[in-house]
């Protein structure tokens, strides 16, 4: 019970932070970017080595600040799970000396020094003294003094903004790639994600009988779902499925009575990592017997991180949803 409450407290905090970030400067910044991620301005002066990138470089981070990085970073602290995943995907694992308390992927991230989360362990970061620190716009808004301390110590602070769409994720990958001298690797990751996403959309184009999907990101009695302006909504749209909560925006809480009236064909849960047998719990709910998803046993649990965390694995989340919701199309 204590473990459940602890994890639910963390999830509640994530909900709150997500909603704050979405309505903050991160959203305005993302809307201004095109699909080709032209929001990053980089000036180059010297010839680099591995990926042909030049240093020093000057980029504009997601707080609108111009940050000049004189030399290719050799040590990195990442205080956000998504940024950590991106950095590892870029091949920077050996350069990462500190991660957030909740970073869990890849497994190598669990072996790194933990430096805090919403509240940063300032002394530890200053002891590690990385070349750059990847922080969030939440940190930028709530811990300006801490970030100033880092900069005064010679740590280059890069603010990585919130993400609510695949284009936002492409931007973040590109920006982290630019800041770390990994532009080539970043472009390869983005290209692969776009290629796989296009393939999914192409297959889904033939679907005419759309299924209504209810998504649960928190279990009863406090059931939360994802409305518009979320990854899950974009994923469902891309595979020609209807988000049962499309009348709502962001992360919202609905009652069981409200959900039953939506009459979903499929129910997706994302909390199997801390709730035992989520499918069985949903199927056993009183008053839900006439819901099509329960009648046909179309209830599935998916890896939460692959459908909500703004990193390279989001494309895996789309592919999983596609196969679960429309197996006749995507499992051929």
C-alpha cells in the first residue's frame, strides 16, 4: 500500500507539472516551430571532429536564451527522464555523470548518480561539475537561483521545454544533439521515427470503421485520462482511432459514470507497472458490463513510458497501440 501511495503521489505530481508546463512558455515556443525543426539557431566557427559539427556553437534553448558552448561537452547531467533517454539514444551514455531520481531507462541510467528531480541536489551537481546540465522549463521557472549557481560555476545550462507532440520531441532530440555535438546521430533518430510513423499512418489510411478508445493513465477510484494536446491523442488519431476523451484537453479526471456513457470499444491502461493485473480490475468493475470493450474483452495494458514520455521510444508506443487496437490491419 505504501508503495502504491508513493507511486501515485509521484504520478499526481507529474500530472500537475505536465499541465503547468503545457500552458507555459513551452507551448508557445513549440507552436512557432515547423515540422522541419527550424527553431534552433546555431552559429559555427571551428571545425569539429566526430559528426562534423563545429564548436563553439550558439543555440537558443527553450527558455529563449542564447547559450554558447565553447567546446564539445565531455560530461553531462540530465535532470529529466526524457532528456536522459534522448542522450543515451544519441550514444552519450559514457558522458552522462548524473541523472534524475526517477530515470529508469535505459538500464544503464540506473547506475548513474542521482541528482534530484523537481528539486535538484545542488551540491552534488556542483561536485560533479558537468560541462552541460539538461534541465526543464519547470526548473527554469521555479529554481532560477540554482541554475544561476550552475552557470557561475561554468556549467552550461540547456533548458529543454515540455513536449506535447511528435514535432516537439523531434525538436528536443535535435537541440540536445546540437548541444552535445551529436547532430548526425540526432538526425538519424528523427529520420527513423518519422519513417516508422509515416508507415503506420499509411497502413491506417485504409481503416474506415473507427474504434473509440478510452485511455486510463491512473486507476479507480481517481481515474485520469488524456485528452487533446497529448501524445496519446496524437497516436490514436494517427491510427484512425477516436479518443473517447477528445472533448477534453490535457490530463483530466472523469467519473466511472461519465466513462461508461462514452461506450468505448477498446480500453488502454498505462499503470501495469505498479497495479497488479489492471486488465482484470477493469473487467471486474460493477456497472461496466454493457461497455463494448468489456463485452469483447478489449482491455490492454501498455508500457506507460512509451506512450507518455517525450523521447525516442514514443514510436514504439504508436506501433504497440496500432497492433492492439487494429490487429487485423497491423499484425498482417
